[in-house]
C-alpha cells in the first residue's frame, strides 16, 4: 500500500512495482472516479469532501480484503484510522513523502497535463500543501511501515528504494 500527499509518486511507483511483480495495481482515486462516472473534482464540487471520503472509505474497505495487489491511496485516506487498519491487513504501508516545494512543482506539472486537483481548504496552493503536511505527516509517519522521501529522486530511483525496503522487511 502506497500512501502520501498528492503528487508524491504513489501511482507512478505503484504501476511499475505491480508490473514488475506481475500483480494488479489499483489506484483508489481512479477507482472512485470510475465507480462515480465523474472526476474527483466533480464529486467534491457537487457533493463535498465528506461524500468523497465516504466513497473512499467504502472502496478501501473492499479493496483491502484482496490479496496480491499494489494499492495507491488518495492523499487523505490515512486520516481515517479505519482505512489504515484495513490497509495493514494484507501488507505494509509505504509512505512516499516530499517537500512542500517539490509537491507544488509536481502539482503544477500535473495541472499542465490536465490533472486538476481540487483544493482541500480553499487556501493558496503552497499554503494549503504546507498546512496539510503539518497535519498529515505525523499521520503518514504513524501509519507507515516504510518511509521514503521522494524529493529529488526519479520514479525509478523511488521504485528501487521501495523494492529494497520491502525485500529487507520480508527477510526480517
């Protein structure tokens, strides 16, 4: 299970790992959009964050019962302790972190590519990232079995670090 803030690399890393290991990759945000028939931005603007989090909770509860998957969660999934408990059921939680500046730069790149990330607080994007990291980083840290700072690393370098950490963890 990969957790972390938006644009920390969860989906990119997860897709590569799943492909290497010959197992399925599930991105909870993508699955929510598929099930809802619209984007997260549309869900949030129409129904609000509480509705999105309820959809996320239901999906994580179901997905966490599956085995032999690489799962990337939405950035706020770990805020709900039930999600963390469910996600630890069949594996380890890997936290992909990055500095607020790196995350902002990645979000700007994603936006250029058409990926719109709805505001969580309505604040200036850089301020929002910093505020949420202050709240979420301790939660990510408490949930994580493995933590990797992705700042300044390529996707392949992160994949290598995750793979090495998981192998080491299995050998214990």
